[in-house]
């Protein structure tokens, strides 16, 4: 599921900085057990 989201982000041309922030946010949500 998360892989699909990341794949779409890459395909949509998301730049590296935005991608890194996205990953950090996803990781924080996973670790805290919350859902976006």
C-alpha cells in the first residue's frame, strides 16, 4: 500500500525534497500508529 503511494509520487514528478518530507511524514505516522 505504502509502496503504491510512493510509486505514484515518483511518477507524478515529485522533487527529492518533497519526497523526503513525504517519507519522513509517513514514517512518523507509522511509528506513532496514526493514519493520515
